[in-house]
C-alpha cells in the first residue's frame, strides 16, 4: 500500500449499497431533480455576466465559438463522468473516481483541487449575485451603504492584493451564502425543491430575452464575426481560445450533480440523465444568448457588470420591460448556483473523511436531516468569509483552472479503467473510447493552456499547500493505505 493504492470497486459498490444507518445519506432525488440541479448550477454567471465580458475583451461575436469549444470539452468530460457515476454511485465525484483508477495520491490532488471549483466557486458567484442584487435595489430606490457592498480588498494589476478604501464587507454576499448553507443543512430534498422553483423562473426569463431579443437584432453588429487579432489573447483565434477558458466557468455546475450520487434514488440510470441533460440544454441556451447579446449591442460595449441590460437598452423602449425581469432572473439564477456549489463541496469532504484522508468529524451526518452538516457548515462559513472580503476578479479564473484539471483527470480515469477492468458492469458506457476521453483531455488541457500564467502560479501554490496536508495527515491516516475496511455506515464518527 502506498501513494498509488486504489480503492477496490467491490468496496465502493458495497458503500453505494448501504441504505440504512446513522451515517448514510438519504436517497431522495430523481432524474428531474438531478437535471434541475445541473441547470441550477450552470445557468448563472455565465449567461448574465461572462458572456458580455468575454465578448468585449477576448472574442467579439465569436464568443459563440468559445461557448461551443468549452461545451465540447464539457461534453467529452461529461460522458466520462456519466460512466463513472453509473458505476460508482456514491458521494465524492471526481475524487472517488480518481481513487478507483489512478490511486490515492491522484485522488487527494483531485479532492483538494475541487475545493477551488465548489467552495471558491460559490464565493465567486455570491459576489456576482451581490452586484446584481444591490443594483436591483437601487432601481427600486433602496440604497445600500457602499461600504457594506464591497470587499475590503481589491486586485491591483494581475495578482497584487491591495486595500480597498471604500469597502468594509460585502454583506449581501455573506448573507446569501449563510442562507443557502442553512437550507442545505435542513435537507437535500428541501434544497432541491427550492432549486427547482428558482430554475423555472430563470429559464423562463432567459427564453423571453432570447425570443424577443432576436426580433431586434442588428446583424451589422456581427461583422466581423471574428475580429482581427490585437495581441495575445485578444480577438482572432487566440482570443476565442482565451474566452473559452474564461467562459468555462459558466459550465462548472454540471459535475456538481455527481456529488449527489449517494442521494439519488436510481443513480445508475438517473446520474447520466442529470449530467448530460443539463449540460446539453444549457449549452444551447448559452449559444443563443451570446448571439442575441452581440446582435443587439456591439461587442465593445459589453464589458460592464450588467451586459444584458446594456444589450436590451440598445433595442430601445421595445424591450425596456425586460430589464426588471432580467435582474430578477440574474438574482435567482446566481442564487441557485451558490446553492449547488455549496452542496457539492461538503460531499467531497464527506467522502475524503470516510477514507481517512480528513478527520472523522468531516464525515458526520445529521441524525435527523441526514445531511453532512459539519462539512456543510464549515464550507458555508469559509465561503462566506471569502465572499465578504475578496474581489471577484481574483477568483474566477482560479475556479476555471481547478475545474479543467479535474475534468482531465476524470477523462484519463476512464481510459485507465477500461483497460485495467474491462469486465466491470457499466450501466452507462462512454461512447467511442478511447476517442472521447482523449478529446476530453486534449480540449480541457488546451483551455488550461489558454489561461494566464498568474492563474497557473496560484494553482501550483494551492496544490503545494494541499500536498503538505496530505503528507502530514492524510497519508498516515488513510484507511486504504493501512489496509483497513471502509467504516461501517451505521457508526457515527467521534
């Protein structure tokens, strides 16, 4: 046993079959709930914020191609996720899949890396939600003190944190995170029900914007569709790739569905439906929304915090009535993204704790609500601090590179498992292996390559911190490494 020890499929499947006990999660989610969770996480910052900024700064109207490129990377990775989720229907997502195929060391790196996606992702989106919420209150004549809507820190240049004299604490962002954390402690079914309502509202509003927006589109705004290059990462093909890496943040939600595998009623059937269904639906919406926004307004005018409002204003009074609905859609949409991100991270910690890589307290399940309440509270408090004190510009690209890295590992895991254990039953099979996993690795790796060097430096520093924790604690406490059986799900850790 050592760094490359893998967790046997027999052990994983026995954990998945545990349905009773004080330490098991409650299976209460169907295919529709899982699909709505995916849509709830995906439709948010990407469609209401990133579309405009990516078009203005990097790709122009060709941001549509950026969404297609990012969507393809997600599709190939999503097909790999779907096979794993049908085979190993337990909490843990890419962490658990890595443990089954590539070994404990790689699994730890993925688990630590996923914190960037879920915990920091929730904080990032909460900051974006705060901006929309405060702007909406302002339209209604309600003034929120500026000092309590801004972080006390800001970014100077590409990576230097400096004091923001006008900010004390981003109170709306903190309150949203704490509210969603409370909901998640109460129960996954209740959380899913709230998410379903939010998803219905925001998707209906997106459809209205797309449907009425196409009537007012000025096709001259699409010319040239791919603006000429103005330097590295700005317009031309280089800009399209850079924009794809940035808008990839918009897709990070679909894999959060896999963290709820242990709470799905029929995970072998419903997990692939939830992940691939939400991904396909949202990709189409992103493409249509990008076409409408760059058709209503020239792409150079969309580098603002509220690009959808700018685009609608270009249509004149004909679409003015949509402005308030867009704000409501953005507020609802971003709130559900925070909810699903905060749902994902505690379940990663839960799985890591059950394997001994984190202290046993992280594996506690609430005796009444059947949720991993300790990790949910810890995740919520940390996310609230990050959302309250740090600027959104520092977090977005860091979240993207963490997600892309996890997708590369999952795609590689399918290749390894197909050749090592071809006899295992697979309720869902990734098609065209090895082509699909290889394309997932190449496209996600290419998008990582397009991100700026500072983002890579932050990722490396983050991984170094994680490796220190693994070698100081995780490696010596690993149940697999010590040759121990998995903990009885009926026993509550002390």
